[in-house]
């Protein structure tokens, strides 16, 4: 790349920081850095004369990439790359890099926050304490929701990468048995189970796989019907892995013990999203925050800086294209 100062634009910096991060390393790597708040309608103008585009959740389509003739690098503040047209980027000679393993501790912490909240019915018991139910009838309040021990139960993992392994280590610390799903549409690997067999066995199923053609709609009505009626489903990966209407129906019918969901197919959600129904029992829904511990976000920014520095020196650090 030319030695002239880079023009680098961060298209949705507000999705990564509320002013609590240190940008020194990023500024040193990025040259002329411009920070923007997220706006789908202004992407084209903002990248038109940029050399480097940084983004978290906004979408870079073929048309947008084609309209940025100086663009040489797209650096994602995320591991997932489904919001960038990678085929178009490759054809246009635009490098794309992501960051990995920056938020493992944060995601694993959130996964287990959801699991423990659902298992212990933390919210429900807190409400019973506050609304006077505990004071009026202690025995009824204490036994109003079933609490089950995790020890000896089965923790099923779909997606045996950094995050899946991290969540599994905590499961083992609780004395659970970890089972791993085989990759969809792949030959059966040693030590793994076909998804259907795992679904029937798991007391907790945690999704950590990428979203692609093989995993879109991975958990639908058929798969939910295979699960134990008291099982928990946890998704901190991508919303479109799960058929939302099918999950809502299963929870309402009592065919599933509970679900902890941090991701939806469209974010922020739109009107009509089935999992926003306030009448769904045993559902915890959070706004895609599993990755968002401050330490994880700072690590992400620093990794992006390292990717840019490496790219400028001719390296391929973090490259997916």
C-alpha cells in the first residue's frame, strides 16, 4: 500500500464503544481515522474515498464495495463475516480480516449467566420475594419453580471452536458430561455425535457455530421435538440458526424447559419478531450483548489495529479474503 496517509473510516463505532475504549493503538495503525455513528443510508458516501473501512454490524454489499475504488481493506470488529460480500471483495481485490478469540471470556460468562438464571429461576424467585409472595406463603414460594442440579447432566455443544470449547470447560467444572455435535452435512468425526442423537441426549444445548447455508434454520420444529421437554436451548451465535416461531411454539406448549437467546435473525428486531412476545414462558432474551464486556471490546479494537498494521506491511494477519 502507498506510504501516503491512510484514510480509515469506522462506519459504526457507536456499536462498539460508548466512549469507554482506548483508541491509541488504532489511531497509530489507521492513519487518518474518522469515527461514525451507524447509518445504513450513508455508507456509500463514507467509504467512497476511504482506503480502509472498519465495521461491526453494518452490511457491505457488492454495490457498496464497487463504489469505493480506493478501498483496499475491510477490517471487521467481529469474528463473523456474513455481513460482508466476500465474493465481491475477492473479485475487487479488497482484503477482509476479522478478529477471533477476543471475546471468549465474555461470551462464556454470558452463556452461563443465561443457563444459571434459567436453571435457578432467578428472575421468577426475585419477583416472588418482592411482590410479597414469600412473606405470605413461604412453602409455596420456595417450591413454586423447579430447580435442578447441573452435576451429572449432559451439555451438548454445536460448534466446537473457541467459544464452544470455552463453554464446555465450565460445564465440566459443574460436573456435566460434554457431548459434541458433528458438523452439518459432514462425514461423522470421531468423538462427535449426529445432531439428532445429540438433541435427544442433551439437557442443555448451546449453539456456537457460524451461520452459513448448512446451519441456517438448524434448529426448527423437528429438531425441537427431539429434545427433552425439560432441556434448555442457548443461542449466543447467530439468530437465524433457530426457527423463531417454532421455538416460541415449543416454549408456549411446555415442550421445552427454557431458552436463553442473545441473537435474533434481524438486529435490532422488527415488529412481528416471534420471540418478542411477552407471553412466552421460560425465555430469557438479551440484545446481543454476550460479546460486549469492556475488556473484550478493548481487545477487539487492539486486534483490529494489529490487523491493519500487518496488512500495511504486506502480511495476512486475520485475513479471510
